[in-house]
């Protein structure tokens, strides 16, 4: 009973410390800006409507990469343009880069992004953020992972962040007519986050609270409603609760043809920003227009390269992606990304041959 009381007191103190929930507009999802998959809504705590897990997947859940067999390289760029008549600053930029390396005992992922947004209606300033994570497959169905993250922001004063992130993914399998059903949970931003910053929240009459919010919990489910050799249709839905102060819902649907051509449509609903939009449309002109993304995957050969051949990388796969989203009514964002898997995925299980020793 004493331990229970201590936990309740600590939880109450934590909730009280963030009771005045007022992070800068867009800051709970600012890492969605850096690449095409994130902008199109593919990044999910479950790996997306149709599962994929590059190094940028640890942004949502550090456990997602545990099944990966190949070295993966990722890079992306986003261009943003504001049509607002209230500012002369109309151009913003974001980028991301990452690497994933499989080892025998675990999978390592490293990820960095930069976000440079001068718009008054999206007051994020300049940010550089980095993450490094380890994931492991515990059983055929259960993946776990953890990561460390850090960042620095400037433009609205200078501050730094340092924290940890935890997560798991459970691969249930087929659930009735739903194929590849899975669910995942992650707890993010456990540490010191940005706070000593001169910025503006969705409630312009209150001081901003720390961002991204400490103890942000993400939970979601995903699965495929159609899955054949030629086509696949998947759906994912995430629920995010920044220290139980807000509710953010992400819905994503993807359609794939021959595991080569992908269409992604994403929708995001932020409860607090939606409520406060009517109070101050200049700074929080929130809209519910979906994002859309297109991806194309193909294999390529590298000839006359001894290093690539010695590592089994002479034949590899590349995915090129693009995405568009109309953000906050006045802000348009377009993104492009490239994702390279070195080598080809091993789709055949190991063969076991019994030998009669008497022969």
C-alpha cells in the first residue's frame, strides 16, 4: 500500500507539473516534417498500415526495427511554403538521415533530423534532433526496443533536450479476416525536453509548456484487410496522449501493387489544437485535410565492385518516395525521400536435412 501511494503521489506531481498544457503549435508532431514517409502518415507505432521499418521508424517506436535483416540507409528532404499575408517569411525546410545495422544480438538504428521553420503560425524555430536505438526480437511475435534522444533548438532562444524512449510491438498474426494484425505501445520523451524557449502555444495567452511533452504514450493497431500476391490494402490507427494532457489520433491507409508501388493516405486529429483553432485562427488555423504519399520500390545491381560483392550487396533494393500535406491552412509541405536496403531479403526459411548416419 505504501508503494502504491508513493506511485500515485509521484504521478500526481508529474501531471501537475504539466497541467498547463500549451506546447508550441505543431511541436508534438514536428518530426513528421522531416521525411516523405512521416509526412504521408506512414510512421506509426505499429510500423504503418503495410509494415515497414527503416531507421526513421524509431521516432514512433524503437522496437519496430527488430526484424530487419539488412543494412538500411535513409535520407529525406521537405520544402515548406507559407501563403500567410502576415509575414515576409514564407520558406521553411527540414531534412532527415538515418542508418540501420543488424547485429547478431540486436539491431542498431541511428537517426538525425533538422527542422527550420520561421512561420508565426508554426513557431518551431530551428531544431536539430538525433536518436540512437537498439531493438531485439524476443520471440517470433514480440519485439522490444529502447533509444536515447537529444536535441538543440535556437531562433526562439537556445535550449537542449535529452531523454529516453521505450517500446514494444506484438505481431499477433491473422485475426479473422485481418491479415498480419499487430499492436504496439511506446513511451517517449522520458527526460529533459525544450522549455526555456520564447515561442507561442495554441493558447496565446499562456506560457508555453515543455515540448515534446514528457511521458508521451503512443498505442496503436494495424493490419491488412486485403492481402494477395498482387495487391495489399492495410490500415493503421494510433492514439497519442502527451502525458494524458491531449489526444492525437493518426489514421493511415496504404494500398500496394506487387510490393512495388505504394499509395499512402494519412489523417491526423489533434484535439487541443482543434478546440483552440476557433479561439485564434491566426496562430492555430488547424485543418483536417489528409496527406498523400507515393512510393516506388525497385531492385538494382552493382557491378565490378569487390566490396559490395563481398558483403552480398551486389543486388539491393531502393525505395523512392514523395508526399504532400496542406498544414495549418496556410502552410504547404512537399517531401521527397530515398531508402536503400543493401542486399536482398532472405524469403526462404532454412532447410533441415536429416542424414542417416548408418548409411
